[in-house]
C-alpha cells in the first residue's frame, strides 16, 4: 500500500419513475447518463423509482426497460425497485431520529400554506413542530431538521449552484403523512447504497441537489458528482410533459430519436450514419464530451430541424 486511496470505479444510474412509457425528455437523461458512464468505462445502473404507488402506471416499468434495451441502453446489474427497498429507508430514518436530525410533524399542507412562507420550491415549513408536537396533536409526517446556511455544489454542467437551505428550502419531509417515503430520502439512500459516483440527470432536479447533499452528510454518505442535463421544453415553450414531445419514443425505430438526443446534447456528429443501435453506440461512446452539453433549456417540436452541434 502506498497510502493513496484508489478512486472508486465510475458508477452511474438512470432512475425513471414508472408513471408512463419512456418519453423523449427521459430518453435524453438516459442517453446522457449512459454515454457518460460508458465513456469512462463505468457501470450503468437502472433504478425504478416506484415509491409513490398512486403515480405509478402498472406495466410502465416493463415498458421502460424494454424501450431502454431497444435503444441499446444496457444496464450492468439487475434493475432495482424502490418499492422493494423500504427497509433501507426505514433504517436511515431510524438513524436520523437517533441523531435527533428528524422529528414528527403534525402540520397539514393547508396549515403550512396558510402561513404563506414561499420558498424556492413551494412553501417553507415554518417550524411549528420543531421543538416537539403541540399538545393534543399527532405526528403525521417526519421532517429533516435542516440547520444550514449556504450550501454549494459544483455541477459539471451548470457550475457552482448555491442555496441557503434553512431560509430558502426549510425542513423537508422524509416520510409523508400517507406513509410513503419521500423521493429525497430514497434517492440519497439508494445513491449511497449503490455506490453511485456520478449522477447525470435532468436539470429539473438541480434545485433538489443541495438538500440531497445535506442529507448525505447527515447520513455519513459520500457525495457523488453531479451533472444536470438541459431540460426539454415543447416547441410552444411549455414544459415537455404538457407538449407533443412528451409522446412515448418509438422503440421499434430507435435510431432517429437516438440521433436527435445526441445532437440536442451538443455532441459531435458521427462519421457514418449507423444502421443499427450497436453501431451508433460504438461510434458515439468515444465521442461523448460532457463539456459540449448546452445549459438549455432545449426546445423541441416535431417539425424542428436538428440544432447544429457546437
Ligand atoms: N425519478 C426521477 C424522474 O424520473 C429522477 C430522479 C433522479 O434521477 O434523481 O424524473
């Protein structure tokens, strides 16, 4: 041993929510995270984020996995399902409770909204139950006690991104009143357990990253690197989910969508037009360059020409 710590092997992941078939916006995240992992000889994992059963569509997980395969996006370990990992989320909560880093909260959404403290993403919890439940009230949810000023992350695409967690976000819910574990808890536990070293995902989650990093610190987990890919907007400038571009991608004809995703991610064209997905990836992986990915947001409409690569 020469005393140097070996750098852990790159491990990336794609974590779709099975709320419907894979659409173009998700394909973009899958392509970016896969190419980035493969270009660095890393492992690429798929995690089905099916915690919120009310939002999940039966069969959507199978449909997403089949579509990923048709696009040549092959995972290295069996896909994991968050619904089967609740014991790990519970263990993390117990640890946080033991360390007095989370507390039961009796407040309803309506009560919190009525106090009108608006944060970066919805109302900020005003702290009513922080020092203990008010007499006669029953704990509904569990909240993380966030005592943190500015927290910065260095995103590999967006650069430095800073939030004042206590004043801009506030104490977040880790287990909801309906008993479901919150995404923020599950994603942190899973990224930690799966040894994820770099998270490449959509920029809609850039603003969640600081609270995830805070939670990693509370749980003594290592911090992965982050790269947030540009968000897709429909041609009409609306969120992709509300536009035509949210239509499922065609698993029977993957090359046009793959090529379009590649260009939208700012990547250099391939030398020869591939006729199969394995040929596409053979040429594409060595060319992948995270530094070329645009900040976005990207606009897409069915009739749009491909944007020129940088
Ligand atoms: N499940 C989230 C989504 O489908 C992604 C979460 C993540 O990558 O951290 O948008």
